[in-house]
C-alpha cells in the first residue's frame, strides 16, 4: 500500500482496540500521540519505510535521549524530552505501519520490546550521570542510576516472562483483566491503589523525561542539583518496590494458571 489515504491509515493501522488496550497502550499515547501518529504513519508509508526501520528510529531516539540527559543544564533536559516524544511517535507508528502494510511479525514485536528495555534503562542511567553533577565514571548517584535501571528492567522481565512461562507450559497467553487480579484481597487492593497512583510510571522514560525537565527548571532557578537527585532517588525507591510488589502480584494472580 504505497499511497494510502488517511482514512485507510486510521481504519487499518489504528483500529479501536489498539487505543483501548488497558495495559499495552501508553497513557500519553491515548492522551495525544495516537491523534498525531496517523499523520506520521501516512508519511512513512508513502516514503516506503519498513515497520522495523521505524522501530529502530524509536530505539535511536530513546537511547540518544539517555545520552543527552546525562549532561547537565536545562537545554539538555529539553532536548532529551523532545527526543523521548519523538521516540513515542515512532513507537506508535511502527505498529500502525505494520498493520496497514500487512507486515506484522514476531520479529517486529521482539524488536519493539527490546527497544523499551533499552530506552527506559538508558534514560535512568543517564539521569544517574546527570545527578552526579560532573564528568566521571563513578560516584554514588551513578551507582544509584545503574541500580535503578537494572531494577526497572527486572520489572519488565517479570511481565514478559509470564508469556514465556505460559508458552513453556503449553498454555496460551492471558491478558484479560480478570487474570491480572491477585487472588488475595489485600494484594488486589494494593494493585488497585498502584493502578490509580501510577507510581510505576516514574521508571518509564516518557514520564521520567517530564519529571527530569521539571527538576531541571527547579535546579536552574535555585542552583544545584537537589531536584534532579530527588527524582533519581524516587526512581530507585519505586523500582525496588516494584520488583517485589510486581512479582508478588503476578504469583498471586491467575496469569500463571
């Protein structure tokens, strides 16, 4: 489909179930990016871009944002936030383009998931270097950033390994809301509270880039790196809590049965 119309892009590349996905669709995607992405998908289709090439562009933007944010100053925080938004646009468009051109593939899904691992980890690591405050390869804030990045990756691995475990056991995937609910009432209440508060999103590059930008504005106004370091500490604490809480919620749910 070298010259699709915008109506075709929306109908075939962005069916209603894509935006309505509870766990797979990003908040910012639903708020505004899915309204912008069909235009990018239309242009990419006409340029003959492949879905995997668009996914690669998403990864490049995300990793570049992690490199840029490692350097101090307000300008780098702005550039990093823009790069993350560009990555989100490509992340929305790659799937739309794949559905539109009938080029969906397991390899594309795999590359997309690897991209999310890389982009989130790169941004948190970059934040650690930024919080350190000077060019060096060691320091407690760099260590905190590395630790938070590893923990954030573990949270993603916990989710993805549900599919791996079910496949290894000969079971099909299970993503319905009922299966996600923990069997115990206490854990179920905690999961609902976490879902409302969205605290887990602080370790995702999209929300984190916004927080880092706000912190950079505060630090520029007051001097020092206090706000940036508070954001890094919050990432470390949330990531550590999420590793334990997320694992407990999965083990107590019906996703593994």
